[in-house]
C-alpha cells in the first residue's frame, strides 16, 4: 500500500523546502510516550511489516524534515532505537517531554518545528497540508467528527485562529473542533514555545489540585461519551469534515441521549477508557498547544478535510486503521477539498461541480494559478467589450464570456489549493482581478446601453458604489473581529478554564449571588443561563438555530448576494433583457443584501 | 536538562495600523477639520456619518442634475464638515465596521452628483473606477503585505476630501468631463504602476509580513 504517494504530477519537487524559506519546517519532535494496551509504546504497535512509528518517520522524511527527535520512555528505549536509531532521546515522563521540547526550540538556528505523537496514523497529505501550507505560519491540524473522535482534545477556533485549546489539564469552552495531535511552530514563534513549554514542564511535574480535578472531569466526560455512543443506536453519520467550524457560535453540542449520573460501560468500552486514561496525561503535544495559545501566539488552523486520521492505542485499533485507510482515495479527497467550503450557492452547485476537474487538468498540464487568473481577467475584458457593443449578440456573447471568466476564476483558487502553490501575489491578483472583471463589465454594459440609446450611467455609478461599500463593510467587519480575537486575554497556564470558561463561571457565580468559587465551581458540561438573555442575543440565537433546517444556510448565503450570484445575475439579465434591467437587478438584490447583512451586524454589535 | 531556560519574550508581531483609519482615506483637510472641530461638536460620530452620506444622497435624488453650483458647493461643505469631524472621532469599536463604507458612499455619490450636473456621468464612472482600484488596494496591501501606501501617493490621491473639492473646482471651471477623464486616467495609471512596483519589491525582499488570503466569509 503506497498511501504516501500522490497522484498529482509535479508535486515531488515541493518535498524539499527551498533554501532560505523562512516558513519551512525543518525539525520534528515525535512524542512516543503514550502506552499501548497491554504494555509497550503505542508508537511501536505493528503496522504492516513495521511499526506505526516507522510509517510516521517515513512520512516525515518524505516531507523533507531531516532533523527528527523521538522522545521515548526508558522502558521502550531499546525497542524504539531499533526503529529510529540515534534519533531517540530518553525522556522519563511528560514533564521531561516538555523540557525536551523547550530545549529543542531554544537550540540555535533551524527553522520551524513540528510536534506530533508517535502513534498517529494519517495520510502523508494530511501532514503535508499543514506543514507545506505557507499560509499557516504556526498552526495545528484540526478535525470534526465529534463522535468518532470522542477522545481527542478539543479546541475553539475562530476566523482561522485557535483561541482556546484543551489538554489533560485544560478545557476549551464551547469547542469547535478536535485537535488531531499535529502542531507546527514557525521559527519566529520558537521563543514562545521555549517559555511556555518550560513553564508547563514545571507545572506538569506536580499537577495541582485544579489540574487533577480537570483530568477527573474529563474522565467522566469520556465515560459519558462512550455511554452515549453505545446508546445512540446505530447513527454514526458524524464523520463529516471540511467546514467543521460551526457557523452557530451559540449552539450547544448536538442532541444526545440523556446520560445517567453513573454510566456503566461495556467491558470493551471500559478497556478503551482505560487505554485513553493511561495515554492522556502523556499528551505533551496538547500541552504544548495550550502553552502557545495561552501565551497569545497566533496559532492558525489547517483542516484534515476528509482524509483518514487515527491515534490507535491497541493492536486491534491499528488493525482497524490498516483496513479503514484503504477506503480513502487521497487524490479525490484533495481535489474535493480544493473547493472552498465557504463559497456561495451558485458557485458551489453550478461551477465547482465541474471546475475542479478543469483544475486537475490544469495541474497535470503544469499551468500555474497565476496564469489561470490572468487568462480569466482577459476573458472578463472580452466579456466587457462584447457588452459594450450594445447589440443583442454582444449581450449574449458577453454573458457567456463572463461565465467562462467566472469559471476560470474558480479554477485558479482550486488549482492553488490542489497543488498547494499559494502565494500572496496570487491571492492579490485573484482579488483585484475579480473586482476588475466586475467593474469592467459594469462599464461595458453602460457603454452598450448608451449605444442602444438608453443611457444608464447613474445606475452604473450607483452599482459600483453599492458594491464597493458592501465589500468595505465586509473588510472592516472582518478586521474588527480579528482584532477582537487577538485582544482576548489568555489566563495563565495554571488555570484549567480558558478565558471564556472563566467568564462563564463568573457569570454563574454572580447569578447565584455567591462569591466566585476558587475552584471552577463544579462545571457542568452545559451550564444553564440563570436569567434570560437580552432580546438581541435571543434573536441571534434563533437566527443561528434555523441554520440546521435543510437549505436555510444556502438561502442565507444567496441573500448576501455573493460573487457567483452577482455574475449569474449579470449574465442572465443582460442576455435576456438589456443593461438597464441588469443594473436594476444588481441594485435591488444588492440593496436587499445590504439590509440583510446590516441588520445582522448591527445585532452583533449591540450584543457585544 | 535545565527546566528554566531564560529566553527573550516571544517576538511581537508588528502592530498594524488601524484598518478603519487606512480604509477611510482621509486627506490633510479632513484631518485638519477633525482636529479643529472634532472635540467640540457634541454629535455622535455615527450620526454625523449617516447625516453626511444621507445629505448627499438626498440632494442627488431631489435636485439631481439640475442642482445649481451654489447648491453643489453647499453639499460639498456638508460632506467635508460631517465626515471631516469623524476623522478623529470614531463610533464605539463594535460599530467601526460601518465607517469606511459610509465614507465611500459619501465620496462616490458626491463625485457622481457633481459630474451629473455637468452631464459628465461617464467621466464620474471612470474616476470612481480608478478610485476603487486605490481603495481595494488599501485593503489588500494591508492584508497581504502589512503595508500602507507611500506618503507621496496618498498626497497625490488627495484623500476623499481633496477629491470632492477638486471635482467641484473642475465643475465650477467648466472643465467637465474632459478634465475628469484625464484625472481618472492619471490616478488609475499612477496607482497601478506604484502597486506593481511595490509588489515587485515585496516579492524580491521575501518578506513574511501579511497574510495570504481572506478569511472565510470575508470578501470573495
């Protein structure tokens, strides 16, 4: 089985990072402390003719990471040394793991560091997706699939940034994704890793009562999750991934069967829980992530998409993973996930369905995303010129050309994501040329209308003003949100609760007219607000809740009049009617979108 | 293996200039008005912005292309005052996102209205199109390269305040539409040339500042 290979031609040269690339990851720290069921290290569980660890080391080597350090418990040193040779370093416990991480990060020179557990089983492309993505400077691999990944520590991310992370001793309030064990730290963020890992090493050597309570709470949480999984009755359709950052920031976890106070597990589940409990305190990777997040480091997000991932802790689990991973078509997953999850309705259902195959064709022919972008804007200018003729055939030809330009516009981004050739220049070309195409078509339509004897320059000026104002509202709203996320004050590492968790605990304490408890006051998994929320918050929550109804999300996306809908509206109205109708449609739909987004943003601004 | 490794604190990411200030594209006059009147006018910033943009839209809708030179001068003055004062006074932070859009609506609508009174709307469209390049570039420059345009380019572009005054002067001098076309062409050409040159510099320097692309849901 060659699950390390890829089907895309010409990707091999990307394996070695170009010299001097400041974003390159050059060092890997493999934490192999997790014990397997029945003794031994989980990383040494057999995989095909070798071990899980050998497979992982091969993938890291293939990704061009030359310096590898495997942290191993003294009892397993000889066995790991047989696999990893002189890359082994003995580390008696988790605190020593963290000290070793701090030391490696403090070592002079070198580029980025990746920290990951030795027992991880995933595709090479999942690792490459994080390590080779220059957009994520320091970041983590995240996944959805709550139920399948009931043991994974959780994180809360917002706008592509991790704002809170869980570890054996830390919680993430209202989590959005599961942390999949892989943490990439850019060279520039190594000092933060040094400081936080050294501090965590001190704290982990002798966990405080607060920390021990948190681990106890997690044990109960996992026990409850296992019980619910056993009593849920068959439906396991939660493997979905890709866009797992819930749109609904106020949502609670999906509905679950009521868990009894003291759930009794089957023997099999009980064994699973014991495996996890033995491994959880050894999770230096999760602790390192908490350290970075709590020190205010910008930790970005890379998603597993629909690739395979597992952290087996028993021979049986490895055997299952060996079979399951065969079901995955890596190239198909890569191509599918090259399609942006946040696109609008028209783009998703009428363009991306076939444009991804054009992207794959372009990748095999060796076209670059920037070439496709340039080609797209040239077609856009042709469309504008056709509109400017003011003839019926010109309007029809312009409509068709504009759709061709839009398709190629989708292709460039998909090609970039598929081949992982990201560049800031490319991102800029894509954005600025989109605007150029659109406004050139406005000009073309207005010139055409004048030639047809029906000047519409007022409407054209109104349309370009409206669209620009709409974009600037988006830009500014986004910038404000990012700034707010950056301003979150992170609690010190000693605290188990994160910033939002502490705030919630304080609210609860105040609502009960009691002084805030020193310990996290018996944090129930789903705290009931003591008093009804203010109206705007209730409206917003109801607004988010209806997203669960089928189709509602798409209707909302269409209401915001995104680029695919705009280009389709231009093409259809110009081809069938005339430029005046086009501008009236653009202004009415755009005006409606303004009211729609405006009311949402005003509500959010009031709630804040 | 020592537990306490003393290392310098994590390198701080450079603090970017405030997005709203950059996106507003204020010229020297607007800033001067803001400094002089901002602290003394007890009207909320949001009200001033809505008032300014609303006044122009109302004038353009009611008087339209029949507006006299005096009325257009009054409109420009209202815009300069209301928007100018808000150049130093922002609404509360959770409403900052509304500011740049209102400034753009006020500016573009004024330019179109002024040109409309001289039957020069196509020239206004050309100027607005050239300006959209500048304004989107302000956003993308900050996002991708963590930069703002050089001072000379900002002065040449004159800010929204300078531009509405120039447009009114051109109208008063009877130079529309020809002068506005020339202006749009020059502004567009200089903006594009400077952007291309600065991108070339950035790519050569292999700088790592800035972000790659927009976050989900923002822009397209």
